[in-house]
């Protein structure tokens, strides 16, 4: 799968982080920066946010909130150059970056994935009007690539976004919950495909987790056994 031929065929010609031309994909400068941003230990046992001290088990958010997902993790902290890379991926048609993110997920979280043992991968959906405008759902691209790498079934028709919402980043945590409440739906037909499944949700960014939580709540109520998540980037926990 990782033959040079395939790498040449699919690897972006530019560094997915700084955008400079780079035949090897990610450039050395960004690689160095990313090592410092890798969302690794110590991190929250629940949401995967890096936390300051290894003595805590959970971040501040998770101590104060019950989540509907079992556990989750992300690749990097949402800082330069990761935020820029995701922005390009989302808004400037850099879909090829999705393969790179998925490969990183498979490489870094392969063991975790085997432990979670998901039977279904679902991307967090966009509202249709937004997806039409953008032309694609970035989370679905990463989900598709991860499905191809892992052999786990991807189904992006089960979870739907039925309500447009204000951008979460403009809101305080409590407002975020209200804003996203009832935004997702699993249709009657789709419930059959979800019954008893262990779901891995894929999204680009995890901040307060209210989007992931609402998606997980909707899936659990519609019959999913357990919900996990992987994201490209995540905020810092405390
Ligand atoms: Zn770079
Ligand atoms: Zn947490």
C-alpha cells in the first residue's frame, strides 16, 4: 500500500502544513513543529486532550461533563501550523491532505483502534446547504481514507445534520450546547445499519466536545452500542 508508486500518485506536492512545495510531503520544518504539538501523554483519559499534569486522569471539561462517547483522541493541538493546514483542507480544496491525516491516525492510533474495535466509521456530517457550498465534507474524506486503510466499513449516510447552526467557535461553552442540540438525526431506515454497532466518529477539530457529544448522543439513542472519536486537532485541556 505504501509503495513509492502510490506515494507519488497521491501524496500532495506541497507540505500539508506550510503549503511550500515539498516532494516528500511534510517538510522538515513542519515535522519538527508537529512533534511538539502531538497530542500525547499526559492526556485526558476521556477526551484525549493533553493535560498539564500526569497526576490527573481527566481534563477540567471531562471532570465537569458527562460525555456520550466512550473515549476519543486527536492527532495534534490546534495551533500553528496545524490550524492553517486544516483551514486549507476545509476551505481551499486541499482534499489530498485528508489522506495524510488518515495515515497519521492509523499509524499513531492503530493500537487504540484495535482496542476500541469499531465496526463502523462515520464522519460528523455537515448540513447539506453547507456541504453544497463547500463541495465536500472534510470529515467524510478523512473517514473514507481511514476506512480504506483499516478495512472498517464507512457509512456517511447514517448520521445527518438536519439543522444549520451558528459557528461553534463564536459561542461560549453553554451556548454551544444549546446551539448544537437536536442538530443531528438518524432516520428510521438508517437505524437498522446502526443497531449494536461500535461507532468511530471522525471530525476535524475537537474543542469543547459539544458537537461530538451531540452526535454521540444521537447515535446512542438510535441504537449504537458505543461511540468513540478521532479528530485531526484538539484544544489544550487543563
Ligand atoms: Zn511545511
Ligand atoms: Zn477531557
